[in-house]
């Protein structure tokens, strides 16, 4: 085979066939001098585009090797794109003489990788058109391809170019044709008649249409003076069949280049989503839906939607259909029309480069390495053989937008796709068909996530379908909390992170959108994706990325490209702040920018501009920067300044994505100035009430996810938090029931937590009553669970006629477990059906026995309408106060044990309740105010308690005060000598304390005492009188709330005066009024060891905690002795 350009000597007026097959044989030698000065002058002429530039390129080509050094310098050093392109063109035309210099410069690592990548392209074109250079060039490009130290961009270009060299696109003719022309000149001349020419044209059009591309720019019919009109000549030359052949010749090359583009390769996996085409919503867009669009001319699509919704991914998929690529699932070839279209993606700011020039640069070159002629380019665009994608149009600068609009008006592009955030950003093309990717609703998330996992080969990371759907629900709740559906980008980010952690490990997964964005940076920078030796720290990556993102948004508040110099300066300022002694911060800034670009591909650097690859990522990173700045000193002023800049923007809809990002980031902040969230909601057009409801749904869904956590600590906390959500958490009922019924998997305490949560969440009282009765009736069930069932029945069915009968039956059944009888008896007491005191005694193994005692005669003091204070008579006596030395559970401050005599007094039957405190003090400081009237008051100081006693004394005319430590311990023991008035141990069925182990400071403290069992941790106070009393008829002495005593704190009893031992009714005080005061009894959040009768605890008289309360004592004139 012989190349066309080698047939130049055969051209003659008499040879019609020669006329048709010659390609551009008219060349003119230009006499010129090629001195260094003349070459420099010609290189300067490369800057302006047009005829001047074209002449300069031709002149430099004539100079050959002597022009090469200057052209390489222009290519590698000039910041102007026009100069780089012209220098590239000249080097390709010079050909072999330029190879040695280019090969030498290619190995210079100091030259920017994008410039060296261009050198690779030049060398590849020369190798394709000049066989003598092919071996040397292939050898050098292979070295660049395999060198691990080479920049990724250069290595990728070397790989692509080596493929191109293996498939040269040169137009070739059979040698037999050439020989025939040489040996039969007469016959060739005969073929030059007009009918002969027509016949030859039709034969070539039918058999070898690509040959017609070699027709000269001017043509005179042989043996005449008739010159064909240019319009007719172009019509003959660029017939659809000719263009189809050109496309077929270059499709593989364009396809490889297009699919290797980072933007396209990152979107290799395309999952169909709902699309609005005109006024119709389509679940799965196919080429058939777009054929009517691309069968007309002009054909165009305007893909509209917010950042991350999938505009670019859809455009890339349509481009694949335009190439006629087979579907990856069905392997069926899909196409948009009857001919293939070569895609061209324009996603960068063009600067001064015309749009047609940017398109031409992405298309294959001619056989001699030059750009395709303007006429061919215009024919390809006019006849829809090139599909142009203009991406991110709404984010481009006004200058680029205006230039593109002008270029489209001047030269029509009849196969066009525009992606933009706003429909009005259509570059003045009203005929474009609107295409709107829809967000993914919570109900449709699984239809996106499942095929995405399958395409990734990761569908098996979930244990079962239930876990898969919980992963979908988790993301759905994250999005619902922002009143938005998910974009395709956010779903992919989330699923990639699920894959990275190996499934639904909730502790490692984000639970809000800002955290998802932060985790995305870590995911890009993960160890298995970045070499350990070059990997930068995650915190450094986040810091740099936020600074760059802010540079990209700070002028417009929507993502655009920033100036390269501005970005370098911003990073250099950060680096200088980190290391003030560093002399070259800008050099370090360039290295870190290159890491984000070449290694992580988070950003894109081109033509002295820098941009974040994904718009939503840019918005959230910039939002982090804004929130960090505004939350510093003078936060109010800084936020108001920010709002002023927002209000100055002409179009809030255009910056809504950024405002939502700022708003969502603010929700992670504490101490946010008042009005900031409302201001952001208003400007982002969000409903605050709907947001609050969405946040609650997100919180509940997240807690439901946590019910499947293997760590019982997180599981228990999730159950308690669901309980606090009340009926809003109804979606958790099935999972809580499953947990309650899983006897073999979970401890009784955890199952009781689940039952308690159900009592707060389930609205159907009948269903609850049936569940509780079934639990109580099952004697194989754990006693603690059955006890909880009785307590639940008392809450659910207190007014039911059947409850007393049920409680009586279990209380009277001597074969029933002791704990069950105790709880049933306590229920009867609260219903007023058991007049006696229910006294419970536990042995060392916590097995209970029951005694019934006649209740003492009490006194009632009326505090307000419906609010009374009941006092119990405490008979006088002598007891052993403190703990003996041999008691291992005791502390030094409880010793030495000593006898104390106490005179009779009256004591509050219960700790002072919230209703009682409010009746005297006029306020309620308690934390736990739900059903609070009968809960103990807490969050009161010692001085508050003393003031209450003083006011009560004034109102009643009787003396009320706090008990002394001796009175309190004497009353608590009620004649017992064991650690608790219940016996040697205690259970959470009998008192409200922390019945679970406590991890405090890395040390585990037991939730049980002695041989007794662990129990539950209620995390709040309980209604007074919930548990059985002691033998004096006093309630809640162990747990619930600590109780203030009148005594000042002393480290132990060693120096206790004898007078106080014989008079336990007098407080042991000091001269210092600021001394700490004594507390007794333990509380709901303390361990059982702290609830013992002898345990003492000091605290300052002014402190207030939600676990500290008090009860009162009085010495009436008729004191009981």
C-alpha cells in the first residue's frame, strides 16, 4: 500500500483519476531566511490567531530543525493557549527533525505534566506519518508508560498514544491503482470526460468514500476551463457517506480517548434514574426515547438540575449511545440515530480559545499530523457526526458563556448537549429539548443502590436483605432531615463508603450530609488507593480542600473555577501559618495542589484555572469554611456580614445549593447565635417546622439502625433514646418486639429496656395488655422480665377491672416466684387493696420473702389544694451507726461504727415531690418533669432545701428541718443491720439505681452488689412510692435521689463528740458555713454500693444536680418516743 501524499508527481490536467485521489498536492516553496532572529520573530507571530498565525506556522515548518528549540520553548513556557496550539501544529508539520529534541525534553521532570503530555501526542502523530521514527518513539513512550516515578497524566497519555501508533489513520490507495495510472496514461485521460468523471465519482463514493476527502480545494474539469463552484465541490466532498466513513475510521481512537477522560471514566457505572423528558416522567431512559430528537436537525438536549443530580453522568451515557456502544448488561448495541456520532466534552473555561478550536483539538488529526480542515469540521458538526457536550454551563464565567453563545450563533452545532443548573442557561438555543434528571426518593433508593452494588460486585456485603434495606433507610432518613431527596452523587458517595467499611457498620458510617462529605475526602485519600509513602494526612487534605473550595465560590456563591495564582496564594498562606520558618511556601502549595489534582483527582487544573470536580463537594467544603469563620469571635457580627453578602446576590435560586450546605453544616455546631438557622432557612426557602419533623424522623431511623449493633452499650442507649421519642418512634415497634422475644441472644436487662420502650411508644393499649399478660403467664420466662410485665400492666391497665384479680392471683400463689409476688403485692398496695406494709427481705442470692405489717399512723400536712405532705412517726432508739471494719463493701468515712441514740421524730414518707416543692417555693427546678408532680424534686442545693424547710415552718407553725445523718441512717435501717433495709443485697425491682456496669475512666464498676444480679438502668427518677417500703413505712431511701442532711461533712466518725452520740437528733456542724454537707441514699445514676444505708457522700451546699433531692423531718409536740 502506498500513501496518497506520495502520488504528487502523477498529477496532471489530463488524468481525472489522479485529480480525484490526490490530497492537497499544491504546495508552494517560500523563500525565507531561517536565522535565529527570524525564527524568534515568527514565533512571536503565533500569539494572534488567524492568517498571521497560519503564515508563521508555515514559515517555521520551512525552517525545519532550526526552529525546533524555539517551538519547544513556546510549547512548554508560554501561558497562552493559542501559542501552545500553534507550536504543537508547527512541530507536527516539521516531523522527524523535531523528534530528538522532543524525546529529550519529554524526560525533563521539571516541565509541567500537561505540557509533556502534549509532547507525547506530537511524537505519536509523527510516528504515525513517518515510519522512520516509529521505533525510537515507541521505545521512549514505553519507558514513560512503565516508569513508576512518572506523573500519572503523562503515563496515561503514553498508554493512549501507543495504542494510536498501532492503528495509523492514514488514507491509503492500492498499489495496483497507482501502477495502472502509471502504465495506462491514455485510458486515464479518457476517463477525464464529464460522464467519465461522474461515473468515477459514484464508483469511489460507493466503494472508497474516504478517497473523496483528498479532493483539492480548487478543481477545473479536465480539457476545459470550467472551474467547479466551491459550494458544489464541498457538497461532493463531504457527502454523508464520506463523513460516515471518516467517523468509522476514527471512532475507535475517539472512543478510547473519550472513555479515558477522568470525567467520563469516573462515571463508567451509570445507573438509570427517573428522567423528566419534556412533560413526561420516564423511569428508565433509553435511546428509543431520544431518537425523535436526534433524527431532526438541529438536535439538542438541555439537561437541567442541581449539582450532583446526575447531569454529567447522563450526558456521558448519551454520548456512549451516540458511539453505538453495547449495553454492559444486555450487550445489545444501542444507538441514537442511523449513524455514529463522535463525542466531544467541553467542561473547562475556554478563556480566549474559540469554541470551534476547542472542539477541533479533541478530534483526530490528519495523516500528516495537522488539525482537520475547517470545512471538514463544519461538515461534521452540521451533519451531526460530532456530538458536542458543553458541561457546567451555568457555572462558567460570564465571559466564557458570552463567547460560547456568539460562537454557536456563528457556526451551528447540530448535535449538542448542554448541562446547566438553571433552564435559562441555554446559550440562546431555545429549540433544545429539556431533560431533567429527578432526585431519588426514599422509596426508590433500593432501585439505585442494588444495581450499583451489583456493578461493583459488592452485593454480598450485606448479611441479608433486611440489612440492605436498613442501609437504604439510613440514607433516606439523612436526606429527609434536610427536606430533600437524594441526588445520584450523594447516593454513590454513601454506597462507596458502605462498601469501604464492609457493610452496615453504623458507628463508622456518616449520619448526616456534612459528615458524608468529610468522609468522602477520607475515602479518596484511603490507604488502599494512595501509596503509603506519598499519602498526606486526612486533616491536611480537608484543610487544603476547604481553602480551594472557598476560592472557587467566594465571588459568586456557586461553584466556578478559581484563578490558579489565587489558589496557590491561599494555600501558601495556610502553609506559612503552619510553618512560619518555611522559605518557599508557594513551592509547597504547588506540591499539595498537584496531590489533590493528580493523586486524588478532587480538583482539576487547566489553563491557569482550578476547579473542584464535583459541585456539591465544592459547596459543602466552602460551607465548612464559612461556618468556621463565622463561629469565631464576634460570631453575631460575622453572621450578619455573611447574610448581607448573600442578600446582595441577584439570584438566590442560583446559590440555593450553597445556602443549604451552610445550613446543614450549622446544625453540627454548638453555641450558634440566635437567628442564624432561621435566616438560612428563610433564604434557602425551607419550612422550619417541617425541618424539625424531618430531623426527628432521621433521628428515629438512626436509632432503629442502632438496634442491630452488636455492642450492647450502643444497643441499650438506642433503646432508651427511642423510649424518649415516645409515640413518634412507632416504626421501631417490630424491631423492639423482636429484641424482647430474643431470649437466647440478649440479657434480661436489655429485654426489659425494650419492654419499657414499648410501653412508651405503643399506642394500642389492647395489644400491649395482651403482650404483658402473655409474658407474665409464661413461667419459663425470666423472673425479672415477668416483674417488668406486672409493672407494665399497672401502667397500661390501672383502671381495668381485671387487673386487681390478676394481681391478687399472683400475690396469693405460694408457688409463684418471690419477685413476682413482691411486684403483685406492691401493685395491690398502690391500688389501695392491700392495707398492710409489704416488707421485702432478700437473702444473699436476692431471693425475696414477704412480710405484711400494719402501717403506722401518719400525719398529713396540707400545702396547697390537692397537695399534701405525709409524715411517718419514727420511734426513738439506739442503733449501730456506720460500718464495721470487716465490711469489705464499706469506706473509711463510714468508720468507726458507733452506737447512737435517737429520740423519736416525724419523717417525710417520701422524698419531697415536685408538686410539694412548687407549692411552698412557687417554682419547680426539676429536670425530669414528665409526670413530675409525684416524682422527687431534684436539681436543688442544700440551701434551697433549708429554705424550703424554713418556709414550711412559717406556713404551718411547726418546725421542719433536714434530718441529721444519724436520724437519716436510723430511719433507713428501721432496725436492720444489713447493707440495705432489704437485706444483704438489692435488685432494681426494689429500687431505682444504676443496675448496669459503669465504664468510668476506663475502669468497670459493677451494677450488682454481693451475689445479687445486675439489673436495669432507668436513667431518670421514678414516681415516689414505686418500690416497697422499709419496716417504718418509709419509701425510696435506697436510690432515686440523694438526700441532703443537716450535718456538715466530716471525713469519718473518729472525732465525733460523745454528746452527739447520745443525741442523734442534733446535727454535727462546724464553724465554717461554706463547709461541704452530707448526702445519703444514692440515686438513679449511682451504683448499688453507693445506695447502702451507711454510705455517705459530701458536696458543696450550693451545687444543684438532677440526682439530688431531700426529705424533711419534724419534732411535733407529741413526738413519738
